[in-house]
C-alpha cells in the first residue's frame, strides 16, 4: 500500500488519508485514533506516524466494524495495549469478524467470502459506548449515523471536526459502484437529512475528500439512492420477479459486474432496499410455487427512468 501521511486540520485534529480515511485527536501527546485502516500494514504505518511525533496511542474509536475501518485494530492493540471503543452491536462484529460475511451472505460463508476484504483480524473491544453523547474517558462525542451498517456512529472532536464514517460516498465511488452497501435504507435517508443541519469547521467522510460544505455530496448520494430504488422497482415489474432475476436486471441496468464479494454486498443491499420498498407500499412480496415474487404495486412506477 502507499505510504500513509498525517495531515493537520485544526490545532488538535489530524487526518490520515487512505482508502478509508482515519482521524487522530491529540492532547498532551496522548492520541485517540478514529478508525484504524484496512489491515496490519495500515496499523503498522499509523503506529510509525504516531511514534515519530512522540504520541502515545491511548484509544481507537471505531465508527463501525467493516474490515476497511478496523483492519489495523489487532496490530495496534497488540503493540500498544490501547483501548478500543465501539457501540455494543458493532463490538460484537469486531470481536467476532465472521459475523460480517455471515450477515451479508445470510448463512455460513464459504471460504471465498472469509477474506480480508470482509473479515478483519479479531480485536478486543474494551469500551462499549452509546451511539450518542460523550465517549467516557475522552473529550470526543459520538453521534448516531444509522443506515450503512448495524450500529455506525460519527465522531465529533472538541474543535468541531465531524468524522462521518460511511454515511457519504464520493461521486467517484458512487459512479464506479452504483450500489453501495446499505443495511437500513430508511435510517440512511434520515441520516442524510440530519447531515444537512450540521455546522462544523470540517467534515470528514471516510470515502470522500474532507470538506467544509457537504451539501453537494448529500445531494449526489440521495440521487444515487433514488436511482437505485427506481431500478429495483422497475426490475420487479407488474407481474413480479424472483430475487435473482431482480439482481440480474438491476446489475444490467446499472452496469455492475459481480464477483463473490460484490455478489453478497450488492445482493444484501438490494434485499434491504426491497424491505424499504415493501414498507413504503411500492413493492409487495408473494410466495408462489416455492419462491418469492416481488411485484411493483405503484401504477406507473415501472415506467420511470433511472436518474
């Protein structure tokens, strides 16, 4: 991987740009890391950056348990004895990484899915935190960011830097990967609306450039979700379709090529979106001849164009 660097945003808050950007809060040479990169090598480079400055790693605060955010945990905890903080439900995934591919696949994952991309090395969460409020033993504050994963949070530093985890993706990413993983679609749409009302000195999405204005990025993410929901609705059709046909049609519409990792990520996201559409009354499931057919129930919905 490319060499990691440290970039200062405010007096006490830094970022480490990477595929999933990390944050560092420093006070009296004690460092709190916000997420830990995607693997041991990321952890090794983070430790070097901190050590060169004479900073002691006191704690890692995990926004959520996806492997690209906690992959450096095990190495850093073994080397430094640092605490690791996460919400209770995300802690279960960090302590037991097999849960992530199990959730995505919906059963015991084959060896092809038990990989570094979907499973970090296990680490021990020492501090289970609430999804809203001050993190005990730290000046940092957690804020709930429901939607992308089961218990994801954002982290706010005392100097008003907002680490927004995977609540927003860059336009480059959403163009390259038109369906990004969502666990709770309604929760995510609510998160996007809440983000519109934030005021801060900097906003740091994990998968987009840090910025002082996130309005355009929120708009782009909302448009992409609306387009994906439309593609799924039209793929159901007025006569209904089984899930695998919906998956095939959506991938064809959006130009998505699947490997096994993308199959479980995209497939799970589409299932979440089907649940959302059912709850909205736009799609209705019917069991027939040993399969479930998903039918569009909104007149004219299958004739809309994709954004």
